[in-house]
C-alpha cells in the first residue's frame, strides 16, 4: 500500500512512526513532513519515508501530486487542512482519504458552530454566548463576573483562547481578539464561556459516521509555565492514562457526550469519519465539554500511539470505510508521558534555526521516542523551525517511571533558548 500523510508537526511524526509499523505499507510520503518523518523507515521493507515539499493546506498542489503518484490511502493530520476541505477535494478526485469532510470539520473550525450544536442537542457544556460585537461580548462577560474564557471562533493554532478572572481581564481579552485582531480573521466572532472548575481531561474517539470508539484518558498541559501559569499554548506535554476516571466512569462520560453527539450528527446529516477530540472538564455537576476538536490532539497523539497495539492503518481504514463495528481497540497497560521542548519565547515570538544537540543520545534510552514537531534540516544538522520543537516521549509500567524517563531524555537535549515545563504528569502522580 502506498500511503500519503499530510502535516508537519509532532502529531504527524507520531502518526508516521506508527503507520510505518504496519505490514500493509510499502511506500510512504509525508507532505510536507519534518526532519523526524524523513528519518523513519517502513517495517515491511525497510524503505525510507519520503517528505514531499507541499504544504498541508495547498490543496490544488496536493491533488495534483495525488493524481501523478496515485496513493492508495491518505491520512490527514492538521486541523487547518481539514477546515480548508482537503478531504472533500481528494474524494472528488477519486482518492480514499481519512479525516472529517469540511462540514464535519466545523466542530473545530468554528467554535460558534460547535457551541450551537451542543446546545441544540443537549450535550453538557458551559453557559456561553456568541458575539460579533465587542460591546455585547463585554456585557455578557460582566454577567459572569468576568470569570470566563474568551474564544476566537476560527482556527488559531490552539492559542485562540484567553482566560479571564475578572471583568477588566475579560474586557482586555475581548479587545485583544476582536479589536486588536491578535488571531486575525479567526476573531471576527467570539464565544464567551463561563469559567468551569474541575479537572480537565482530553478524550479521543475514533468515528466512522455511525459509531464512535473511545480511547483511554489523557491529560494535556495547555499553559506555557509550571503550575498552569502563563499563556495558552498548543500543548506543553501530556500523559496517559490519567487516573481521574475508572473505566466505568470513562464509559459513562463517553455515553453522556458521545451518544447525544452521534444523535445530533445523524439529525443534522453530518457524516463524521475521523477523530473527535472533546476537551472535557470534570465538574461537580458532571462532565462538560469545553470544546470539540476534529483531529488527533497534539501532543496527545504522542502518548496514545505508543500505547495502541492495533495496526493503525487497519483502524483508520475501518473508520474511513464505516467498518468500526468490526474492530476492537487494543491498548498496552503501560503509562506514557510526553514532554514538549519549545523555543524560547513561545507561544509569543521566537527565533528559528537553532542547532539541536543530543537527539541520538535521547532516542537511545530504553522506552523513549523523540517526536519532531518544529524541526528542519540545514547543512546536515537538525535545527529548530517552530515554537514547539520536540515531543520527548517515554513509556514504562508506571506513570512515575515513564515521567522520570521522559525527563531523563529531555535533559540530554539542548538548543539555544530551550524551554519546557518541569511538572508534566504531576497531577496524575498526586
């Protein structure tokens, strides 16, 4: 099977690494990929994975490449490509592709769409309002005492959410998004949600248009600094499983969220085939959805896939072809921890092109895999090219052992300006 993977981040490197283990794959291409994807080889025949210099959102060029090279199956990683309609374009050209179509991708591409869907179909979520006028948005913030999340409607690389603890902070957040346009056109409208208190977890569910199969729990760390301080980021680290739900409780949370979501999709004629990723707050009054994402989480993918024992190609084909009833998800009992190494200044401005040292030594440690996110190759050296640079991932029989090994690996990697949180998985250990 000839496989094409779209994307260039840590999620995509993890997908490529897992897909390359499949006995079905004899050729694999990644558009555009990164320094890590280019270093992977296929288990079936030892062939190297090949990067293709086409952006994941350059849909005309991707379709033209597919027409010239005839991939048997395409896997989409990033939300931007899904929101731009790459699945629809590939299907129209006669290619099999995995990921939600453009209409279904609205669950992530538009927070207004998602919030309206949840309220219409009885999915537990926060009290909220949707606004195109900053004055009206500020009035609603005041009714919440300023304790709220102000969210840009559109895609903003996971950073379009500003948290406020009082009215002044809430008004500044509205101005930053709607007036100063910190996230560009994504902030033309905002969703203002009441501040939910509780433990936040990440859920993932593989969907095939008719049913959804829930993954184990994981917990992301969105804020830039230790102790959940600093600005929101795309994710500074994660671990799985998270010990806040038993298997029975996880199944119950899934029923409360996924059952009305599936019924709502059927009622609205939405054919969602891909990965649904609801961020969920476990509140005193029950689980509530903070927001939906329409693709694998990053860095959640980096801790799920080392634990997944299925052939990922077979799972994604079953999802795309509406055959999930025929498969069962199989998971290792081991724990997995991912620590994200970021460029100095992230999630604000940062320099690129910093030489990365210690990758071979980190990857040589037992139970460790370093996934590349924002990396490139220059003059034979691996250099930084993004805000989140690497996802240092480790797995072990216990969460503490996995965490210790992930930090042991992180500590041997260095580049100018390196920053990372030192408390990934601390909540799970407490």
